């Protein structure tokens, strides 16, 4: 099950990246909203891939995808408090905990709840 889910999520992410990068004729007014939607879609794919790797016990691979999702969320929301950002921080913290990086896990968990 996990391998099939991983393949589907990876393919979905690849297709989204290709599609979004091919759209270059957007108007300036719609670009900000459109980029925001693209980024959120990519965030969801990255998080899904990270979650599948996590469930497979591949925590280092999982954190790569979760950190990339977090990076995009920080780009989108900048310094705003946001539930997406808090959930992403919490998820990264849990995965760092699985890796037994307890100080880093705690740091992310605290950020998630502040």
C-alpha cells in the first residue's frame, strides 16, 4: 500500500510542478493569487509524500519533503500566524522525534504552538 501511495503522490507532485512551471502567460493581477494557489497545491503534495515516507519508517527522506513544504509555507505566509504553518512545524517536529533528534523536535514543536 505505502509504495503505491508514494508512487501516486510523487507522480502528482511531478505533474503539478510541470504544469505550474509551464504557465507563463498569467496577468500580473492574477499572478499573485495564482502563485499562491500553486504553492499551496505543491505544499499539500510535499506533505503527502513526506507522510508516506514517514509511515514507511524512512524518516530522513520524510523530513526532506516536510522541510520543503515548510519552506514554501514560510514563503506564502511570511511572518503571519497560520494553522497550516503550525501543522507543518508540528509534523516536522514529530518526524525529527522519530529520528531521535530530540532537541530539534522540541524546537519545532514549541514553534508550532507559539
